[in-house]
């Protein structure tokens, strides 16, 4: 069997869209699963859209995610160069071959002429399609214009009757009426190929066996097949992938901050969790498994299990995945990753980060939620006395005041401010007072944090805050409760 060769062919826009990342992932998985090669090709023929540093974004993202290419611009390979702008000279001779065969033709229509004809067409309520005006120029007329240096493009000579069909792995057997095909431009006035032309030439010259890409190319594919056929080249297997959507109606969008890989990394999602979840948006392993390492994905991946319904990218599900991945991080790694987020909220003040991290690891779903969860340590939030009402703990502001008055001198008496000492001393005092644990610990935690939910309980928080701050907060709470009584 022929070696499987897949490719990821991004345009360097400066951002990695999640849909693109998933395309790269599937191409990589399929190549690796079949012992084949995964090729990275940069499609930068649209020089107007050139963005500085954009190829690095592509390299860094893929590498960071563990998607390694076997051939590509930076590492080379047998069928390079792998950057389209460096392949510029390759395309024109192929287009000229097609002109010889009658499958393509020179077009000298100016932009103004085309605009005029387009406007006339639209005025009649019709959709403009190039009208083959220049197809009817004689050989001599064409040559004269070329000799005179008249700017030209080369267009595909697409059929206008009949239909085109092809088979797609995901979408099955597809039929398109030929009157929907236009005489697309193959070579632009600046001599650069269009994407529409370059992708075919490159995929052929690079020996690509499986073209896996976004479904926005479904309806252009018949035109690509016309090119393959005109050259007498073998048509690759097509695997068109459905769009990654936020919900049934909406695409992921820049405006919502959910379109790009970098959006997620900045929010504090782990790339492993993102890749794992992304693999499942549009594909399923056929069983109940949800957690996959890259190697496990390679083993499990099967293009016949790609969905033909849009993949819904469920943020909550991703967040859940992320929390699971964070829980499984080795503690030291978690500590390293969470430290800048602690700094953000606690900036400057000293706290025992290690202890805080121990309390936080199991509660961290996304790192950007960390600052809000720990900020109370640096600054006591305003809170409502209503927080002291807790049915289960049998507390209310009155009970709370009594509890805090009881516990205040106990805390004052502790000089060795260790968590275990605080725990043992306070627990002993509660037992001696005949009160219920909850009736003291709930008010104490509220007094120290102003929050109904915190990482750790009263003892952990008291320890983290330190003796002075703990006593100050208890004193303040007592004053607040007294003022209310
Ligand atoms: N450069 C195209 C894009 O970024 C690639 C499409 C393809 O994979 O052929 O959409």
C-alpha cells in the first residue's frame, strides 16, 4: 500500500483558530496511525495579508501541542520548499500546460471591465460569474497581447453543463451541477498562484494521499478535480471536516474570545486538555473513553468515525476536562503554574503559596478563576451579615457573635501559629464550650473570609492569613455583629 501522506496547510494569519488546530490534529493522528508522514505547508500566496511572526505562531502552537511534522519549512524534506511563496516559480509552467490542453485560458479583462459587467449582472438580479469573454480570443490575439505586455490572469475553463461528482470520506457521494462552477483564476496578475490552483499543484507534487481540511472547500473540490483530471493526476482521498461551532447557530468568534488557541492558553487552559477535548469535537472513539494522551489518540483515531454534523465546542465540557487535567498534574507543576495567578491577586503580600496551592489544586478548573478565589486573603471583602445565617450549621448573627467572642481569646492565646496548633487548640475550646463545631467554625470562616465558599476551612485560612491578620479580622467581625445587635 502507498505511504499515507497528510498535510496541514495554514495561511499565516498570526492566530491559530481552534478549527485549524483540530484539522492539524486529525491530519497528524491519521498519518501517525498509518505509519505515514505529516507535512506542514505554509500557504502565504496572499501577500497582502502578510503578518509578521505569523509562521512562528503556527510552529509554536503545533509543537507546544505535541503535533510534530515530518516535513516542513523549518526542517525541510524531499519535496520542498514548504512555503508557497518560495514555490512561486513552480506554478506558472503548470498553468501554461493547462492552457495548451485547453483546460485553462489567458484572461485580459481589467478590473474595471469586470466590475462593470458584475454591476450589470447584479442590476438584473443575477449572480455574476466570469462570462468566458477571453476564452474566445484567437491564439494570435492572445499572443499579441502577451507580447505587448498586457497584464493577464489565467483562468480555469470550467464546464457549464452536466454535473461533477466525487466521494468524500465524511460526506459520502457528492454531486454538484457544473453550472455552479466558475472559471476561477489560477494565476493572478502578480504571477502568484491562487490558493485554488496552488493547493492542487502542491498536494500533487508533495504526494499527498489524503486531503483533510475544512468543509468550506467542499464545493470548490469539483474544480480541483478538473485540474487533477486535466493533468492526468491521481485525485487524493477527500476528508472534509465540519465546522467547529459554539452552539448550533454560532461559529466560534474572535469577538467572543473563543476562536483562537491563544485565547484559551491565556485564560489558563492546559494544552493537553484542549487537545484531548478538541479531538472529541467532531470525532468519537466508538466507546465511552474520554481521556486520551496523544499516543492513545493515535491508536484510537479512525477517519470513518468523523462526524458529519457540526462539532459543538462546549465550553463547560472543556472546563470540566481542564479541571480533571489540573487535578492530575504533579503538585510541583501545579504550584509553578498557579504561582503567577496567585501573584495577580495577592501581589506583593506574602502567603504560604505551597499550602495555598494544596488547597486550590482540587478546586481549579481554569487558572483565570484562581485570582478571584484567593483575593480575600490579601483583602477582606465587604460582606453581608446574612452570610452568618446557615440553617445546617444552626447559625445566625447572634450565634455567630457568641461564637466569635468565645474563640477570640483562644486565638489570642496561640503563639505557635501552625495550622495543626490552631486546629487542636480551637477544637479543644469548642469541646469545652459545649458548642457544636459548625456553630463556631462557620462564623469563624465567614469572619476571616467574608465568603460562603473558600479553599480550605477556618483553620487553613487562619493559618494562611497569619496571627495578626486573623485576630484583626475576628475583632472587626465582632464589632460589626455588635453594631448590628
Ligand atoms: N490555506 C488554506 C486555509 O488556511 C488551507 C486549506 C487546505 O487545507 O487546503 O484555509
